[in-house]
C-alpha cells in the first residue's frame, strides 16, 4: 500500500480508518496500523512514495511482476492512466474506482479479457464555458473563477516552462515553436517567454521588482483590457439580431457593460491582488517571499511604482471566440526573428536564473495559489458588477472539488471488494461486473466489462500509406517478446523476424528519452534500414534539398502545401520518416532564406560602393539623404528591414571615413604635421608609421595613455 499524502481534518468525515490524533501523519502508515487492529494476521508493506515515472526505481520490474493485482483509490486522472499503463505492460489485473459527490463507479480490468482504462479517455463532464464569455463577457462568478484559474496557468506556469526550455535548449524550443499554430500564436508565446527571461537576466531583481510586475498585470487585466473592450463596444453600441433583424442594445441580456480599475495601493482588494501576485513572482525567480501582510503593506507603501497609461488599441476586440486567420507577413516574421535574436543574445550575455513554474496545488494555504485566483476572480467580478465570492468557494471551483460523501465511498468500496473476491477465486470474465451508481437518484447499474479494442487495417494520413496490423486484430495487451538471452543489436535485428511473423525492423529508437535527449539525438535512431552515416545523411539531405529547389518556388510555403506538391516525386523517399522530411524542410527554408539575405546584403554593399565611386555618397551623406537617393534602386528595397539597411549604411560610412583618414595620413605628412609632432616629442619621427588613436598620435614604442591630444592638427 502506498500513499504520499498526510491526513487532514477534512478526511475524518469519510475515511474511517483515521482519528483526530492521526491528523498530520502519513495515510498509508495509519491505515495499515488500523487494519492490523482489525486483523492482526494481515501483512501490509507500506510505502510513502508517489507512483509515477520518476519513482520507477522504487516501483520497478520486480515490484510489478510480484503483484497478483492492483486496487486503485486515486483522486486524479494522470495517476490513474499511469497505473493502468503499468498494469497493461506487466499484464496485471486492475480494480479501478472513483466517486463524484453522490455518484460512483468501478471498472474491472483483466489482462487480455477487458478494455484497459486508458483505452477510453472521456472528456471532462459538464459543459465547457464559451471562450468569448470567459474572455470578455462573464456574468457568473463561476466564469470569473475559471478565468482566474486560467490566468494562473498563463502567467506562472506555461510561459515559465517555455522559458526554462529556451534557457536549457533553445534549439529544441524553437523547433517545437515552429510547429505551433500561426505566426500570431508564436509571437504571443515568444513575448511571454521574453517577459520571463528579461527578469531572470536582471541581476538587480528584488521583491520590489515582483511588486512592479504584479502592478503591471493588474493594470493590464483590470484596466487596459476593460478599456479596450469599452473602446471597441461603447455603452450605446447596438447590433442587429441575425434571426429577426431587430436592432437591439449590444450590452443586454447576459452582457454587462464593464468598469475599469486603476491600481490604488490604499485599496485593500488591489493590495491583496498585488500581494498574492508578487509572491508568486518571487517564488518564480527564487526571491524570498513576504507572507506577512503588515510587512508587505509597508514595502508596498514605499515602493516606486510606475502605472501604465492606456492608449486606444490598433485592433478592436472581437465579439466571439473565432480568431481571424493571420497572414505570415514579412513584418511579423521580422518581429519574430528580432525577438529570437534578442532572447538568444540576452541568455548568452547574462547568466539567467532558471525560473520555477508554479504547479497548481489547492491544498497548500501558504503558496498563494488560491489567494491569487481569489483576488483575480473578485477583481474580475468587480469589473463586471458581479457579486464577489469567498476564498473557500474559489478553492472548491478552481480545484474542481466536489465534496466527498461517506455513504458514496462506502458504496463503491463494497462493490470493489466483491470484485476482489472474484479475482482471488479466479472466476471467469462473465462473473465480473463494472458499475455506475448514483445514490441521489437510487440508480444502480452493473454490467460485464467490455472486451479490449482490436487493431484494424487503416490508411495513415501522415505516412500516406495503408497500415496493416500484425498479427491481425491485436490489442493493447499484446506485445512481442524476444527471449533469446543477451543479444547484440545486429543479433536482435536478425532474430526479430523469426519471432514475429517475419516482420522486419526498419527503424529502432530508444524509449523513455527526456526532451533534452530527444533534441540532442533528433533524427538519429539506434538503427535504420537507411544508412545513417554522416555521409549518407548528407547525400540524402542533398537529394531532398534538390527536390525542394526544383519543386517549391517559395520559402514562404507551409510544409503541408509543399508536401502535397512533392510527395509523388521519387526523391521524396530520400529521407525515411515524415518527421525527418518535415524537419529537413524547415532546415531548407532557413538555409535558403539565409542565402537570399546574404545575396541581398552583398548587392546592397555593391550598390553603395558604386554610389561612392560615382560621388553620390560622400563623408557628409546622411542616412536620410541616402535612403531618398536609393529608394528606387531594387538592390535597396531587396533588403527588407530598414534597421538592417541603416546598419549596413553605418558600417559603410565608418569604413569610408577610415579609408579617407588613412589616405590623409599617407598624403599629408607635410612639414606642418612634422613640426607639431616634433614640438610634442622633442624630435621628428624615425619612420612615417605613427598612428591616430581618437585624435592622438602614438608610435609603436609609446603607450596611447601617455600621448597628449593633438586634435588641433586637423583644424590646421
């Protein structure tokens, strides 16, 4: 028996093995001791370890193979799916059950006889709240709490995990980013990562920094966002009913015209929001938290806080949740590239602290998780004239808590124990019953477990080929066992067809790789039918690149569009897997874009050289003058971004000045210059090789710091 949790007071009303004096103790130990009082002959081995991939050194092969069966009493889906996967792999029976208020269910899982728990992953019960309602038009406190819970993830969890991945392996992050949605989605994600890393790279970060971040969030969500909505839909806005054609007020029915809040440090609700938010930022950046309210109020009262000013948005807020497609324009692509360059440079020049994501935990009252969602929800409620709620109610909804009832627990315990007796007696499948019970409606349904799903022949859209199951109709319980003693890789490849219907291994990959390992050995299987030497890979890549050069006219094409155009060409098979081809296409795009950019830069430089020789560019030419002069030249416009053109012009002008100065020094070593040099050093130079450092002379033997300035030479 294993349970990592400790007993809380709230457990006592339904978990009858525990008593008041057990509060704070380990559940597994107390339950074991209570069971031994009832039956001294029982033997129980207790663990206090979580069952998960990270603890497979404890719950290893020997552990799972030693079991006759497993009985679950879990409170989350992730753990259920993991235990089910272990039972399927080791072919062990599983008694699964759960409760939800007055409802309860049990599921009996028998190796090779029934469907596994993971085979049917059902969506969460209850109707989803429309995204447009959560974002802009809430009318119930539940909507505000759901929104607050989403804010917690969007600020303190998801972008932090992305930032950690960028810091540890930015290449893997960028590879994953390129596969996510459109350019707008990618920019939004990059901006969130940039915000996290900017603070992580700041060596002067402190709790006051966290307060400023919290105030910025407050202004963004409860002032700027609301004013954007008011700007897009003023209070007197009307709309036409699509069915009746009647003109009616936009702000009617469930839509409430909102009000915005400007941060006020003396307002208790505002201060509560900033306190919870700042402490979560402090946890993120490994800064000591301030949990004492008086101490926090003192820090807040003396903090120098900048309040953001609102400006009308460039794009109006949309009424519904449907997003309009975003064209991947050059400007957006340039913005994306600029952010990536800035992040890469930031991490290279500084040593950022690795931020810590906040893994939501509803039962720890000291971690500020529920405090933040409560403050966020109540401020949202204030914006929309909704009655605020209590911390307890927020904890119930945000933590998806439905109160457990002792009679429901007792009911399903009895049902599961009956199935355990059948398991011990080794009864046939027809004797077992899964159940769905609702004590509120007095509904009791017992039914025979479903048989496992069978694999069918089907067309694979990704591989663009028909996939045939071998053997026919195999299930999740089936596996290929190669029990031939220690084998080398070559011996394994030779043995596999003999033990599995003549099937040949084309690719063999390592299992259980971390994200870092997967990125490090991308596209490098342990074995592939296609030779994977570096020379062979280069040859295959070259062949595939040639195909892309021949058939894909623009690097702006998406992979899906390019794939449809090249899939029938024989060279499409140069790389073995679709994943390899897609990765190679991304590499080809980047390489061709880089080559095109280099060609444009070379032509731009050549153009400036020509203008210089023609006298169109002189030492007095400014960037504005040059840009007006060259705006009709194709070589000028081919360099897409003005900032890049300006940089190239600056480099050219600097080189031009250096050349002129060098020529001046060579052509004008006249008596006047020699007289000045002699006046300073007391003797003429032995050789005509002295240099100019910021307007000061120095010979090879002199240190520049000791040389007096002689800028007036140039005035002469």
